[in-house]
């Protein structure tokens, strides 16, 4: 499904969080070990299986908290004793850095992005030249519009978007460039957005 997976952490302490562990946990753990990284947390952008199907395995190897939005739909929240629910704008400390959780519902009720300085891991909220589906159980295109236009577009133009899937022409892009090329960020109003996203 062309998922991207990320390590986000502190270069000094080499403590990292794994974002959306899925598919190949052996590879994720192997890369962490090879680079001398210590996994101290898991960050979940949302609860869809293609983003969490490796969660149980990685938590069996690393007894660390796995952070998911408290707003995620109950049927999408993984069942594990290590699950820690977080609030909008809550900060998670990994080593000596703090990562901010931004609630961005639309694809799911509890979709969230992770912000550190000018880096935004956007999960399935925002892709390069695209955005997440809004026709799935728990999706809401009106909330997606708000997440894109009232949360993400309020960030600095220099913000670099790292999406949850390799669906675009490049693996990452600045918000400034996305304001020019992403059809879901160039709508005049919510009606145009709904027409573009849902064909309404």
C-alpha cells in the first residue's frame, strides 16, 4: 500500500519514536539497532490496519508507550496495555525533543499529525498533491476541510510535509509548494472542496 514509515527522535540521545509501525517490523527494529537508536515510543497517526498491523509485534519487543489520539473511533483503537491516549496539541517527549500532536480529523475521527520544528508527519490527512479518503467508516469531509484549512494551512510555508503514503510525485514537499500544486489546498471554499473530494 506504499506506506511510508518514519523514525522521529533526538539525534543526541539516539532515542526515537517509530511512526505507524506496520508490515515489516523486523526491518524497522533492524534499522534502529543498526543505527544505534533506542526505541522509546510509538506514534500512531490513526488506527487503520495498514498503519498499526505491526504494533503488537513491536510492543512485544519494546515495552514503550504507543500514543494515539483520544478522539480516535473506538473501533479503530488498538487493544494493548501500552496504548496512551493524547489530546490535541499535547507534546510528547522523545529524548530531549518535544513532538506536538495536532488533531486533524477527517480521514478518521482521531487522525493526528506530528510536528517538530518545520517537520510535519501528516499520516493520511495530507499527501503530496492529495489528501486522505473521506468515504470510509468514521470519515467526515467537512472535518477534513477544517483540518486542512484551519490547522495545516496555518503552519509556516517552510513546513516540510512527510505523508503516510507514497502517492504523490515526490516523497515530501514544503507546504509552500503544496499551496500551489495540491488541488485540495487550493479550493475557494468548503463547497469547492467537497466537490473535489467527494464529487458532490
